[in-house]
C-alpha cells in the first residue's frame, strides 16, 4: 500500500498488514509530521470517487465539476481528520509533559534526601574538629539520626 505524507506529500510503501482496521499513528521520516491513518478513509474515498464518476454523464464540463466536488469533499474530510488527530497528539504531548514534571519533582526530592544524608555522614565524620566551633554538635547529630530513623519507619509503614 502506498501512503503519502499529509504535510510534504512524500510517498511511502507500507505493508497493509501493519495498519489495523482501527488505524494507526504514522510519522513521516522526511518532515517528522505525524498523522493518524486508517484504511477505511482510503477505501471510502476511492469508493465514493468511483461511484461519483460512474454516475456523472460523459460531458466534459460535468466531469470536471464532479471531480472538483470530489476533491473539495475529500479535502474537507482530510482537514477534519487532521484537526481531530492534531488534538489527540497535543493531548498525548500534554500527558507526556505532565509525567516528565512529576518525575522532575520526584528526582529533586530524591536528590535532597541523598544530599541530606551525605551531609549528616560528613558532619559525623568530622564531629570532633567541628565540636571546637560548634560545641553541641553531638546533640544535633543525635537529633538528625533520630529524624532519619523516623523517616525510614514512616516509609516502611507506607509500604506495608
């Protein structure tokens, strides 16, 4: 089956078994345009074109008028399909953006937790030289350890 891109009109040969009856989202390798393609649209267009050509008389003016009408109808249908599928693509892109934003927030929380634990370990490693500057560092470290223990227990309760 030969399919042409809706944007740049480049033609591609695609195995018809790869496109289900419900249709499929296609992407042009030439211009990166994405559109939804269904076999039904192609078969309906060709069938309606053939029916209209058979009905029209052999007069050249009538054939020309009927061909213009067919082209106009098919372009209107294509524009409706383009609008519909561009809305669907924009919804998909919005969902992807939302997922990326959620992962960014989780990544920042994870980095904050790891950095906090690393800071506590670093302060614990050098607590005797730091105790010269900050005399109550051992009490502060003990409180930080207890806070970490509470956080770990909280997450364990969430998992259960």
